[in-house]
């Protein structure tokens, strides 16, 4: 009976350590009065660590934020238009960020990321998919995202400043609108 208790304690301790390792605290960042993408880290599906907004600076970025697995079809409406987006904004990085509660699912990150990795064989898609395990409520609050029931497209300029936070699927006028927002710099 003692061994069962020791085993349970080891499982709980292991889960706590894994959760702590996969949690990325999120904090607001401003620069000269402009809002930057929140400071948060994650790993792409190649296992490479990426820190927002620092690792995104130098070129504009479109970050597609999803909170639930069933939102992938909405994200795909944007990903299916990569050519149009890249034609309108040369050099833009398009990044997909499944954003997941670290308190609830961080301990299970190895399984979640492994499942995504096995479902995405394309190396470019794996590189642009960066899972964020963080405080989802705080992340949403910083970016002004009202709900987690829809996806958001977040446009960043080359300095990591947030130029647009827009909910919903791709619309045909999106490449032109995004380009105009970046041209105002």
C-alpha cells in the first residue's frame, strides 16, 4: 500500500514539474505608447523555442490565434490564402498559434504537441505553428480579444507593434487592408 502512495506522489510531482516547465507567463509590453504583442514564449512543432514579440521583429507578421481544436477550419481560411497575403505584403511571416491554458493542459503538452506534429507532415507548417501554453485569459485581455470562441488575426509591424486584432475568418479584402495598415508607418 505504501508503494501505491509513493507512486501517486511521483505522478503528481512529475505533472507539476512538467506544467511548470511548459507554462509561459504572459505580460503586456509597450514601446513608445504602442502595444506590442504580449511577451510570451512557445515552441514550434520542430521543438524550437520562440519568444514573442522579440523573435518576430525585423519583418511584419500575421499571427493567427486559435483557442480550440475545432477552430482549425477557421484558421485554414487564412492559411489557404498565404499566396495572396504574401503578394500583398512581401516578407510577411504568417504564424499559427494554438493558445492553450497552461494551468489546465500544460502537463499534457507533450501529447498535444505530438498529436499536432503527427498531423502536420509539412516542415514549413510545423515551423510556423507555435503552441503557447499560458494564462489564456490574461493573453486575451492584453490583446483585447473578447472571447475564445473564435479565432483572431493579429497583424504586427516589423517592430512587433500590434496594428490590428481582428476576429473571424479570411475575407477577400484582407490582404489589401493589412497592406494598407502597414503602409501607414
